[in-house]
C-alpha cells in the first residue's frame, strides 16, 4: 500500500525498522552490560510455561490485528491492481472522444488517430498507439440456446499490434488470421457461451443478428479482453462495417515503453503530454488571459481555502492554478488543469459567485472547443483506485481492530501489575541489597521484551493467515465471477505489522515496568497488601523549580548528558524524542505543581479547549473541553468531600461516582446537543470512535468500581436466596471487589469488546426496514431491466409484450447534467445525473420522501404527481444531503446547502439551475420539491452521487432531444417468479442487449452480503474477547497462588473441594459478566444515539436489542471465561488444606 | 464420667521424598476427653502442628488411626471430612487467617453459611458470638482495620460460632503480647466452661500451657511424657 494510516508506507516502514533496531540494540546492550538483570528477568519464562504461554497468547493480539488489517489491504490492493493491469495488458492510457455526446458510444474520425500519431512520434515514452472500437453488443450461441446480452466487443486495427496472441493452450496465434467472417473470443466468452474454435457466434446489431466463426479462443488478459469479462475481438474494418461506422473509432490505446509495472512510471508524463497536446492552445490561452484578469486568481485562492479541509486534492489544484495565473506562467500544466472538466466547472462556479458572469459565459463558450480528445490515465487510475480501496479497507479494519488493540495493551499492563505483585518480596529484597529502581525497570523490560518478541512473531504469522482467510470470506460475500481474490502480503506490511506489534507491546511493557519498579522496599519485603505506596509530594519550591526546568526541557537533558547528573543514555533518548517528551513532561510538572488542587489546572485547560472549540466550531475541542470540565468539577467535589467526610471509602464513592458518571454523561451526548449552543461543528475523523469508546468504557468502569459497596450489597441480596451457594458466592464476589484495580482492568477489557459487538448487533437490526418494507427500496416493482442505448427498443415496449402479464411497465432514461443552487451556498455547477421516467412511474412508485415541501402535496404520491402536473419541478435523491462519510473520498457531486441530516421532514422547496453536461447553453431553473429517502434503490447509502428525478418530457426538454429509454421497470400481474421472468425478458429483448433482474432478489442478496460483512467485522472485533478470556485465565492463576492460605482456611472451616472450585469459577464469571454488563450498557446507549440520527432520515427504523444474539454472546463469553479459569480453579480445589495453610 | 472424643493409635506421618523423608509423627497414641483443654507442647519441628492437622482432618496420615467422637477419620472421604469440620470443629490459627476481603461479621458467619444456615440466621448468631468476644461494635470492620488482639478474638468467634465439639488452636497467642494473651486465654477458658467444648491447643507459651487442663509433650514425633 502507498499509505498506511495516512503515512507513506515506505516512510512508516523505515521509522518502524529504526525503532525496532533501536529497541533491540537497547535491550541487547543493556542485557550484555548487566547480564544478571537479564537472567533475573527472563528466568521465570521457562519456569512457568503455562503462564508464559497464556501471556504470549494475550500479547500477540495487537500484532494479529495489525497484521490482519494490513494483509487484507495488501490482498485487496493486489487483486484490484491485477484486474487493472491484466484487463489492460499493454495499454496504459486510453484516448477517447471529446465527451460532447450525452449517451451511447462516442465515435470519432480515424484521421484523429493519424493526428495523435503525428504529435506523439517524438515522445520516447510512447511505444505503441492502437486504434480500436470498444462497445457492448448482445451475442448468442444459437446452437446451445445461450445468450449474453452484454458482450464486450472490440474491433482492433491489428496493423498497429506488434505482438502475437496466445490461445488457451498457450500456442502463439497470428493476428493475421482474422478475416471478414471470423472473430477471436477470450476464454471467458468461450465459457459463458460454451463456444470453441470453429463454432458460430451471433452478434446482434440494430440490423439484427450476424454470424461469425470463432477463429480462436484466446487466453484472457490484455487488449483482447481480460479480468474475467467475456470479450469478442474483430478486425477493425469488420466491426466498422458491421456497425455502419466506416472510418470511425471510439478509442486509441496508448502503450508506454517498458513492461508491466515499469510502464506505469511513464503514465503521468505521457498522460500530461497527450492532454496538453490534445487541448486547443489558442482557446486555452484565451481562457488564461481571461482568468488572470480582475483579481480572479485571488478569488480562486479564496475558494481553495474554503475547501482545504474537505477536499485536499482540489485545493491543491486550485492553489497551483491561482499561482500560475498570478505569475503569468502559461504552460503545459495550465493546459492540463484547464482541460480537466471538474476543475473547469469549479472555475466557472467561482466566476459566477464572484460576479464575473460575463467572463463565466465566455469561458463556457470557449470550453466547447477546448478539448480535441480526452485522455484517460486508465492503468494508473486503476492502480490508484486499488490503492484507495485497500487503504480504506485497512483503515476500516484498523479502526474496528483498535478496540482489540487497546484491550491487548490493557492485558499487557495487567499481566505486569500481577507479575510485580507476585514478585514484590523478591523485588523488595533485590532493592534492599542495592538494586536501583532503574534496574528493576530493566529487569521487567527484559522479561517483557522476550514475551513481546515471541508474541509479535506468532501474532504476525497468525495475522497473515487470518487476513487470507478473511479475504476469501470477503470474496464469497462479494460473489462476483469477474473479480478474483489473490492472496498477497508485501514485505513492507510484514515489517510494519511485526514492528508495530512489538513496539506497541514494548512501550506498554516499559510503562508497566516503570510502575512496577515504584515499590516501597519495606512494604514489598513484608509482603503487605499495598505494594505501591504513594510518595509524599515534594515541597512547592522544588515542584516549581521542576516546572521551570521542564520549560527548558531539551536544555535540561543536554545539561544531564554533559554533567552526568542523570543516566546519560536515558537523557539522550529523552532528548531524541523531545517533541513528545517536552510537552508531556511540562504538562506533567504543571499537574505535579498543582498537586491535590490539579482540578483547577484541569478546569483552566478544559475551559480554554471549550472556548477555542466554540470559536473554531471544532467538535473535538468542545468534546475534550466538556469532558475535562466535568472531571474538574467532580474532582473539586471529591476534594471538598474529603474535608468533611472522614471515611475515605465514602469519599471515593462520591468522587468516583461523579467523575465516572459525569464523564460518561457528556460523552453520551450527541453532537447535535452541542450544536444547539455553538452552531454547526466540524466533525472529527474516524479515530474519534475508538477514542470515545475508550473514554466511555473507562468512565463506566470507574463509576462501577467506585460503587463496589453498593454492588456487593445488591448482589448479596440477590444471591442470599440461593442457600446452597451463599458461602461460596460471598467469597467469590468479595475477592474481585476488593482488588478494584485488576478487576476494573479486566472489566474494561470485556466492556470495550462487548461494546463494539453490541453496536454491530443493534445497528444490524435498524437496517431491517428494507426487509420489512422492500417496496421502499424497489419502488414496488418486480423487475428492472437495462438496455444498450445504442440499441433502443423501436416503438413502444408494450407492443412486444403480453400486457396481460403486467400491471405496470414503463421506461426511463438518464443523462449527465450540471446543476447548481440558484440561491444558497452551492452556486457552482456540479455534475449529477438526471433520470427521467415515463408517467407511470409517478403514478405507481412506492418510493418515499425523506423531505418534501407540503405546498406541493401532503403525501408521497401527491409529491410525485406534482412532477407530472408541473414540468418545472424535480425530486432529488437522498445523496444530495451532505453526510460525513469518514471512510470515503470527498463527495464532489452536487450537494444542497438547504438541508442537513436530521432536519424536519417538511422543508421549503428550493430552486436549482440544470443544464446538460458540457454545453454552453443556458441552464434552466427548476424547483426541488422533495428528497427521496436514501433507502430507495438508485440512491444508495454513502458515496452515491446526486441524482434528480423528473418526467420523461422534462428530461427531453433539458436534453433538447428525444432521449432513448435505457431502463425499464416491470410489475408482474400474476404469480410469476420475477427472476424467471427476468430471464424471459432478456431473451425477448436480446437484440437490444437487455439485462434484467428481480429487484427483490437483488435486494435480498445485497442484504445478505451486508449482513455477512457485518458478521465478518463483528468476528474481527470479537478477537479482543480472546484477550479478555486470557486476562481471566491470568487473573485466576494469580489468585490461586495469592490466596493459598485463604483456601486452607476455607477448607478448614468446612468448604468442600468442589466449593473452592465453584468459588473460583463464579469469580471469573462474575468479572466477565460485569464487563459484559458495562459493554452492553454502553453499546445500547451508543447504538441508541446512532439510531436517533438514522431514524431522522429513515422513517420506520426500529431500535431493537437482539436479545437472542446478546444471549449467545453472553453465554459464549462466560463459557470461555470459565474454561480459561477451570485449570487454576481445579488446582485450587485439589490443594490439601494443611499444605495450603503452611504456604507463606 | 466424660467420654473420650479424640483418640489416636500408632499414628504415623511422613513428608517429602524418599531420600529426604521427614518422619513427623512416629506412632502417636493419645486420647482426649470431652470438655478437656489439652496443650500440645514441644520444641520446633517436633510434630505438634502435624499432629493437629492430622487430628482435624486437614492432613492425611500414613498409618494408625484417629477416632473423633467414635468415628474413624480413615473411613471418610474428602467431602465427608469437610462436612465434619464444618459442623463439629472450629479452628484458631496463629496468623489469624481471617479472609481479608470480608468484614468481621462476615468472617464469623461464614462457617454457618457453609453448614447451611440461612443468611439471616447466620448473621444473628455471628453478631451474638462477636458480642461474646466483645467486638460487637467492630462487626463491620475489615480485618485490616482491627488490632492483632481483636483479630484473634474474631478468629475465636469464627471458631466457636457453630458450637463445635472440638476447637483446634495452633499457637493462638503466638502473635500477641502478654496482655492480649491473657485476654484470649480467659475468654477461651470461659467458653470452655460455658459450653463444655474440647480444646486442643498447640503452643510454645508456658503461660498458655499452664492454663490447660493437661499437657501433651512431644519430641521428634513422639509423645515424650
């Protein structure tokens, strides 16, 4: 992948490699220097094999998640890239007609090819130019009664092809073999139509079927058709004759020098060269003069600044253009920019917006003659698309996986807290005999590094395997024959996955080691409960001095390095990472200075964040500001309580309840709540989701663990009813409630994962509106059929059908349009699609409006009817309402400024100006009276381009010509099976290239795919549960060791061995259930917030908690936890009481 | 005439592997009557605690037999032994061995809950027993919040709450100062008088030994006097 998490992959790999080497060098150097520490740290690993294995399993999760995300991205990129490269073969760029035609194939004169040959003869990067016709025609194998309505057909001028072809047996085939009655077909065409060499194929044109003999079945790939699509190849003149397009072509293929990926290096140069050469220089120069006048470059710059955040690519284009105009540097780059259609539209919009109507009109007229031929950077664009999709896929998987990564890091922390507790006496003794604190850090770090290393290796390998497994499932879900998943893992991804997994684990290990080293020697030696004792704060003058020192942090580290007053290596490392360590330490010393009054500092920082957030309309600042603010208030109340209440437990309960509760509350408020006070806010990126989840989970766990007294009381009340278990449950609950820290950590782990899984489950249910009311998607029709606009149905379709079998049949046509708001903010023309329907659609459709103007009707039906009655009205698709899709590319098609997601159903109609694409004619004014809900077919969720719906006659009037109907909708009157009838229709209208399908079947299969995707993500997110379960296992092992004497006492007072086992099992189930409870609570809360947003746009959406699914989730998780703790629980139950009592 | 409630015949117990085997009990024969307070004394490592563990069914033995209230421990499985301990025995340890996560009253009521008492009943009895050891006001405190003497009194209350026939005490005053040692022994003797329970106390303390009805002296795993 080019970029991972927005960072260039190569740079990331270099940084990771450097960090990895740094870690290994530090650890190796340190361990050689003080081998005894290395030995002390690592000797426990082989001693306790079971525990070590459990730790490694838990730690490897981060590596698994990262490796899987990258592997899926790599495979998707490789597979899409293969399609792009394979289907194009030697072709790198494709030259097409100027794009003036509204529909159908755009032919141009063969002489244009000669012109292109002429201009490119001196370009050394261009190897070949091949003129050809590319179209789609119906075809059939009459003998076997098989038809393919969408056969890709190419007519190639073979005189410009150097290489011979290869047939399916690998034999070389001469291109000269083709005669006027023969064709080549590719492997896939042979497969689809069951044709072999020598068979006859029928190709349908508007003159009827024509027979051709299959000269050879060629291997798929390259110019004769690749990437699993069926292709038929003609000699150019044969196809020209067949189509009645003598001396005309549709495309010129450009092949760069170099083979395979090598040729891609020249793609941009060749594309730019051809674009500049195929742009009319005189026209471009005239436009340049026009644009550089009257401060227009300044306005272009202003527009660029406005879209900087939302569309960086266009921002760069515009700023470059503005600079060129300001510097008066007319060059090829300007030619390339101005020949780009969307850029030109944007410029026209800027001119109109800033009052340069006359100039805009002139540019519009000039633009008509600007482009002689268009150049598509086809192969490079395909490769870029592969990059974009794979980056998106990696991001999605990383974000879903980030919860598990967090859980993994919590486990590492927990493991080290427990290891430190287990060895506190040993470590205390070590400190007593002269080991320094940093020695303890090293000791733990060495042990942790060995775990991390083993975990990173195992995790990366498992992640690679898992990514391949998941992409195969993905392929099944996508379910297309034209796309093959090709497993691939790049060495760079492998390095990044391994290094990042190891480094993440290493950082957590060092942090945990630092915390573990902070022990009080006496407390540790005596084996008392509080291993970690808080030091008394330094006097204020020392704290103030530390603050001043940290203000000059880099100088402080330099001073330490030169004087040796602190360990030099550490100071050097801190100096190297000073961009991070400086602010961190400065803020830390600020908090140290404020001490127990830190809430004041937190309050001030939060207030500043809040104010800057309101000023800049930035949600992130407001979010952090309010969270910090309420936390500061809660801390203040804790401080005041401690002055008046003597019982520290009560103070903790009050403080913790407020801290956790208030933070949870403000994190559960929807953005719209803040927008009530601050106006519209800019949304943070997708990273905010895992961060918000983590904050909410931490707050909920804090709230819960601060109220253990209350919790124990309630649980005892419930459990005291089960007389047989009373004694067991009492101890089973009391132990985890007493170890708040480790229980809280484990609860947080389960909470985080169950939280994500719950959101998936509930959101899955919300989308069920489509299954319950499919007509809202299908419009109530059974079959949709498309036909080639080159082969329209002559006369009325009804004449060719038995109309007794149909309730409704109507057609539609679609064209590209340019549209802008007449008033409002979006007054630059943007591209969109206009779909004009025959009148029956307006009378019968069951598509619903998400918004409409009640002036034009009070029901959906009346709104649709208004279009028939008034030709100046249109209805728009739901995608014109701006929505924040954090994963997709910026939406450059038309969007309205009048409606926002969540607005009321009733709106005021607004005016738009519409004209057909690439025309200099004036746009006509129309009124948008309704917005179809996003659920409706053709609208689509996220990323769907804007569409407008109108009557067929209005469509014709915009196009200024009679549009061919290219889509038909059928509603069957009887009980016929729509899928079977669709096939029947395809046969009937084979000559028109009809492609028909059952709308309901399509909807069901799409839903099945969506559900399967959801389950896949759910499964991926659920990986974190493995860590939670491992944590339970580790906790149980530790508990058995720690509580041996207590086990002895319990046995002495009459606990049977089975009761001891039950106690441990209840204990792990109890912790797990607490985590599940937190997760379900947060998941339901978050899903409800999301549902509230969705339900505003999706009428009838239901909020359903899938109890069955939740039950299974709880059951499986609890069973897994019980299984993880069964071995230690058994061990505990088998301990002989006297032996347990003897244990020190 | 009081009945014999504890008796052993030729009791043997060894620890460890063959080459490092420690013969902790070498043919011990003792008998203790109902209501007796018996002190078991002897130097460290002589087998006192091992004898106590074997008698109370906390540990197994290799040879010989133990009869408690006429029942042979040899014939009982682990669960029967647990039930026997729950209903007939109470324990006091040198290091108190209270469960740190339970309050004083919860620690005391635990044996009752094990024996099948209802929560309410157990709580009433536990509070009553705590009152007997003068700790009614400390009932909701955790062991960590109590002094050594208080903790041992809670242990005593826990040992006696289910009115066991026999109370085993392993160095019950080993961690206490002389003042607290006297308090505990006074309490113990008073309870013995009130309920006629049998007390077997392993101790190093001459004072504790002095207040027992009878002393069993041990040396190298055998009864020496």
